């Protein structure tokens, strides 16, 4: 366990974020390698995999229920020096992880085909279904990864998760060309290979983290006597986690809506958006690493009664994320199509992807602020404001984008401009909600008395 209630706030954020960012650099590399080999399969494969990948936001919505609630409850317990309570929350999160994994597999295999039929057609739909069926085991494993990784992050430990993440991504990078393109001894499985590579590597990651917890982790650990369902704990976790899951679910709704809006522009348009979206996800990772650090830092300091440090964590987090995003925004104003051209030589796809990145980059600073606010909501143990702000974004986007799509001369770029506007509004709302939370929760915050750890 690492005490995050002492020392320089910016240094603590960077110390926590650096290993996470390192892992995300490898994650970025994997996304780009995977995209490169999928792109070689044609527009239908790109569009199908991209459309099927929207379901990952659905899984992340459920996994956020575990991750966010674990970070909030465990970090606050650490701040109060209540190890037994932290351990109980961790073990209950593992029970929920198993239930969520089962739900993912059952729903994915029974409803996946019908879902793909609503956002893709023809060969793109077929390719998307094939990818999805082999990708589902990997998505189900995300719950165990999220539960264990979040518990470690809440206690101030991020390096083991980063090392495991790097190893699994390296394996995924190795498997991608082997299983997708048939390099070496591997069969050329196409989009099936893309899904299978992810499922194999994710399974390895779960195994490695389990070994770490059994052999090395001491503060929180597997204790099967604590696996009997504790419904009061589940209630607390769901109260914190469901709004965060709802926030991610709204992101799923946003991406599904984009694919629906642009499907009349054809597979070329969906391919351009898929490539641009993957590149955008890669760009977001450094500022997401900062946001991941904000949650446990704010949570431990909130639990320890250090209100001033909670506020400093928020302001320094916004500053650091904004610096990163300003630099990226400036870079993407000059020939972003060169990034897209690395993955495809189809001129129309390159043009659509490049214009998407150039326009959408204007909301990157706002998106960084949103990530920071989400981390702060997690640390304070109230994620409802994050869901409300995301809901406002989706509402604005859907209303304006659908209206624009009904007008004569509707172009795909109008979708991107509406997205920029909706994200800017969400950032403003998120900051106002954080300031409100400060007034409610930090005004009379006191350092708790030091007591012996007592299980709840």
C-alpha cells in the first residue's frame, strides 16, 4: 500500500500516471498494429470490426461499476486505515466480476447478431459478427482485470497492473499478424483472428494478476470466506458504480448513434470513422492516465480528511491534462490525414478519417477536463454527476445530429461539428458539478480518528 496523502500533488499525479501511461503506450501500439492488419482486409472488415467494437463500451460500462466503486471505497478505506474493510470490498468485487462475465457471454452470443444488424449491413455486418463472437471471451475477462487492477490502484500501487498489461499487449501484438494475416505458422483467420488474439492475451493477463495477488499482494488479497454475497456492500458499490457505468453506457450510445447516422454514406465512411476513432482513442490515453491517477489520490485524501489536497488534486489534474491536449490539438491541425494514410491507401477513406481528426481535435482539451472530473467524482464516491453530464452530451448530440441529418445537403462533417459542441457543453457541466461536490463534501471535512481496522 502507498500513502497518497503526503507530498507534492503534481509529483504524486505524475508518479501514479507514469506507469499507467507506459502501459497505455503499449495499448496504443496494439491498437495501431491491430488496425493495420485489419485494414489490409478491406473496408468491410474495418467497418465491421469498428461497429462490433462499440459493444466494448457496453462491457466497459459494466466493468466501470466494479472499477469505479472499488477505487472509491477501497481508497477511502485506505485513507481511514481500515484494511479489513478494503479487503472485504475487494473480495466482493471479485464475486461481481464473475457474475458480470457470465452475463456478457450469454447476452453477447444470443443478441450480438441482432445488434450488428442495426448498425451495419451486408459484408460489414457479417465480418462484425465473426469478430464479435471471438472477441467476447476477451471482453468477459475485462471484469476480473478491472477488479484486480482497480484494487491495486486504490492502494496506490500501479506498476504490477502496468507490467501485466504490457506483457498481454506484447502477446497481442505478436498474435495479431500471426492470426489475422497468417504470418509464420499461423492460419490467416482474418477478423476472427483479431478477436481471438485479444481473447488469448486477456486471459493470460488475468492469470498473471491472480498469481501476483496470491504470491505478492498483502494489503488486499483473495479470501474465499469473504466471497459469500454481502448485499449491503453490493448496494454501496452499485450506488457508486452504476452512475459511472451509465456514463460509459452513454458513450456506447454515442458511438452506436454515429455509426447509425453515417451508414447511408457507405462502408467507406464507416471505415474512415473507424480508423479515425482508433487513432483518437490512442491520443486520449496520456490524459486518461492522469485521470486514473486522480481517483485514488482524491479518494485517499478525502478519506483522510484532507480537503485542501482534494482541491489541489483537481486543479493540478486539469492543468496537466490540458497541457497534453493543447499540444495534440495543435499537431492535428496540420495534415492529420497522414496518420490515416498509414492504415489505408483508399483516398476517400483517408479524407474522411483526416477531416474527422482535424475537426474532433477541437474538443480534446474539453475531453481532458471531462476525464479529470470523472476521476474526481470517483475519488469523492459520487459518480452520478458524471452520468448526468454525459447524458447532457448525448442528448445534445442526438437532437442536433438527427435534425441535421434530415436537412438537405447533410454532410458527414456536420456530425463531427455537433460532437465538438456537445463535448464542450459536457465539460462545462462537469466542472460545475465538481465545484458543487466540493461545497457539499469538503466544507466540514475532518481528519477521522485513528482506529483499529474493523470489518463491516
